[in-house]
């Protein structure tokens, strides 16, 4: 049988297995495309400065954001308003309490012996109560003088609440107790929650005490000593804040990251010391329930450890991916509970409700210190962005909203809409160097857009400068240099300025395809196979099997011809040569292939087939004469790109040995002496080295034989075969020699 062999060099590149790679569906990679931003989810990934974002994806001017107070500390944990309009702020990590006058003038009134002041409240007479941690006390600050008011003998004092009659309540940890304090040094355990920490306290409109806890996220309503009702058991571990609603219901904010646990773990770390300048431990992610928000930037690594962290940094072990990190609940007067909003990525720390029933709620998050507003019909609006790490506390004061932040600890005031604001888009990745087209947008009022571009993922000094502003929303050429990444900045000025959608046209650079491998192999297939369908030719030789029929009379079957017919052994199958390759296109373009070959020593390539879309080609194994050949695959994306921008790639196979001719085996001499026989043989092949030689006596088992020089490695070899103990009578010795292509040549010797 004829066979096609592969050289050793070819086998190092070509796999013996046949692999067909599916080509990606056609995509017009070099056709004009557009980067469009039209929805809330699109715009929320950007950076806001004086710009608000509505649920309908509309950018408009945000409430004016003014810095009312900068503490110089990493975090402001608590803010309380006095009857005279002054604010008192407790900070970390040096445990300070500041007074901020209505005009913004600030004074340091007390520095605790402990690093954190988690809670501050002010009574109707302007007396300040501040709780320090860890292992701290509750202090009474009046006329600039601080005295110890009560020692709950607890590790942490997380929360304080004042009743109308001046009774002070304190929530503690690690013991999870609520204390009722009526005078200096006079207090008692009002309720033991059985939890580790009481993280939030509030008196509802009926004067009942509400206590949020950790780690089971239970909200209790405490009506008397040792008497409480569990209003809600959240699926999240910590009830962080509780706020009253004008209609008698209450709002509760729950966290999955468990701030209390995070603070304790950090403080208990070996060698932890207070660093007044240590930055907060921040996460930067955002999402929302019901599709309101989508993820933005991936979380950045936490900053260098400080003794505590500013706000709820999610504990990875407590808040796995795709699990809620925070939620806002409304507990109605009949104790039914509604989930108004939830997030799998964003932490919410505090909430304030409108003074009017049915009004919106406002809450602060840890994504660049953002302030959101949620209407009664659950339409979400991004009101403002402080660009701090997180908003820890919110306070409504005389029609304005105050936001206390972490990293750094500041208090911002949100007032009426500002006169000017900017929005900076997320960075767009064109996938490769692109040619920029025109910038279009829809909006109203005074709007100007600028662009910049670069080839690094994050804008840095290698990026271009911001372009000159363009004001024609119907279309203006993008002046930024061609590059892979693009960003725009929208500037809104004056009443009525808004942006609803932005689109930037671009022409992507067409990337060349890649051919990863070329495989050449043989297969034996019936001559009626689909070889011709793959583009090759199939042998027309019939595949009639060889049969011998013997009758019960011992005669052979009759034949139409006279005499005894000679049966011809036909090839039951046609030898096929298969060339396959692996290729792809980074742009997903549909590829067309051309397959060519050339023999060793030849200069020009001969085309076997053009415009192939499959990654395999089958041809008749007899189509090429013996010798070494190279096969070349050319992949082109011309069908998906205009001619000038079409790209191609080629790959050549290693030399492939095709050997269809068996060796010539010649008997030089044959001598029988007694019971022994000596035979001299010569075998030669014109295409490849000989690889196997063997002999058989009377069609018996094959026995290997060695050449005269001992190594079977040349195109021509000499053999000396000695057979001992040959039985008397006539015998047939068959000699078989095979070459590297597996082709076998035979000769026979008759011993008499």
C-alpha cells in the first residue's frame, strides 16, 4: 500500500490530530463605529463635579457643593447640631471634637485620650456629649470644659441618642448592650441585645428607642427595661443607621461589610498605632438594585493600615461577590418592611428623610463620596459627588444638606443648584489605535465638550491635553490625536443646561489575522468519500473487495471468460492528504484562506485553492510526486474590510516528506547448503531512508533483519540473510523492506 510520510521536522510543528477552528462571524472591523452614552448606567461610571445625574440618564447642574469645614483628620465619625445652629463633629484617629459656627468658623474644643469619637449628641441646652473608643468613656462638654459623664465599661461606644427629657442612651460593643443614663455616673443596662455591637440608636416619633445591631443585622424597638421587639432581621450583618419618616415609619440602612467588625479587627492587629495622617481604608465600587446602578471602577487596594478605617469597607469574607453589600429598608407603622434600594457593590452609611410625608430620601455612599436621592416612586438621582472616599454622616439643616466625609474628614454643604459644573466620562477603549470622527450630543442650554486621548488605560502625562471646547451638539470633529483610548469632559453652565446623550464616532484600526499552526497528515478514506467536496480529487479506482468462492465440488466459480481468471487485488481505499490550520482574527472578522505549496528547491508557490472558509483541505495522496514539500496558508480579512485596510497573515509548514513509491528489493544471490540457506539482498528507495527490513519463511511470522553495516538509515542498504535449519523440500522466503513513508517493497526467493 502506498503511504504518505511526514518528516521529523514537520512533526515538530504539525500536530498529528486534525483540528478545525471555527471562524468568528463577520464583523466590519474597519467600518465606522460609535461610542454612545445614553443611560444612567453609562453616565454613573464617570466623575461628577457640580453635575447631577437623573435616573433617565440626564446630566444637569447639581446643588452647589461648598466645603463648610475641614478637620485635618482622616474621618468625621459623627455630627450633631446645637440649638444655636452650631455643629459639633467627632473625628478619628486622634479623638477630637470640633465646634463649627454657622459662619463656618471652627474651634477644637476637646481632645480625647482615645483615638476615636464615634458618637456626638447635643441636648436642648447646648451641652455636648461625646463618646470615645476603644475602652473609652462618655464625656459631658459644657462651656469648653469636658468631664467624665459615664463609664459603661465597654470596649466600644458606637452610638448615642438623647430623649426629649434629657435621658441619654448609649449603644456599646463588644457586649451589644444599650445603657440608659439619667445623670452623671448614673446609668444602667437598659437592654442586652445578645449581639456583639449596637451600631445605631434613634428615638422614633413616639419616643420609642430603636437599636440597630451587628452581626445579625437585627433592628430592635425597646419600650422598657429588658423589653424589646425585633422589628426586622436583615439578611445583612449590620444595621448602620436609623432615621425617622414624617409618616410615622422609619428607615434603616444595613451593611454587608460590617463596619464594627472591620474597626475591631484593625484595632486588634499587632502593632496597630494611631496615625493622625493615616488615610482611610476605602473601596470604590457602585451598583444598585433593580438595575439602577452598574459596577464602576474595580476596587482599589486599601490604603496603608491605620488603627481604624473610615466607614464601611466591605469584609471580603463577609460579603462575597454578587451578594448585597448594603440596603435601605422602610419599616412601616404596622411593622411591615419594604426594601427600597439595595446594592451589590456600594456601601451606604447614612440616610435622611424629607420633612414632608412622601418626600424623597437622601443617602450617602462610598463611591467618591456621592449623595443620592430616591423619590417616593423609587427614581434614583445622583445629586452630588464630593470626590472624597466616602460619606459617613448626613445632616439636614435649615433646608440644606450637610455631608461628613472620610479621607479626608470634611463637612460639605449642599445648597441650591450651582452656576457651573463638569462631568468627566469614563475612559473608552477602542480596542486598538482608532481614527476619531465627530462628537455629537443631545442637550439644552450652555454645554461645551472637550476630548483627550492616549494609549495608556489611565490618563497620565502621556495623554494629549484637553482639546478646545466644542459647542455644536449636531457634530464637531474630534481634534484629539488618534489613539486607543478616548475621554470627554462636558461643561454645563447656567440655568437649564443639560446633556442627555453623547456619541463619538471612530474608525477602528484593522488588526491583522493570525495563523497559529499548519498541520499535514494522511488518512485512508473510501474512494467514495467526500474528498472531492473539500476541493481535492479522489481516485476513480473501484473499491470492489477481493473474494474467492469455492463450491462444494471443489471448483472455482464460473467465469464469463475462458480459462482460469486471475483475481486482481484492488485498493480498498484511496490515500488522502489533509492540510489543516488554526487561525483567528483579533477583530472577529470573517477570514478567507489561500493554500499553496512548493517543492524543495523550487522558487515559486503553486496555488492549491483560493477563497477557502474552512480550515481544512483534502487532496488525493497521489497528486504530488515523491519529495519534500512546503505548504503555505494565507489568511485575509478582505471580506470584512475595504481593500485599502484589509490585512493578511501567512504561515509556512516545516518540510513535509511525501513518499508514495516503495523501495526496490533485489535478490543478489541465493545459496542453499544442506539445512542452511544464505541470501544476499539489496534494497534501495529514491525518496527516503529505509526504516524496516524483515523476512518470512513460507508465509510464517515476520523476523527482523539487520543490514550489513548494522544501522538501517540509508536510501540503499545491503543485507546478508542466513537461515539455519531449513526443512527439506521446497520453501519460499519473502523479503520485505519499508521506507520512511511506510511503503513496502517485496521480493521472494524459492529454496529447493
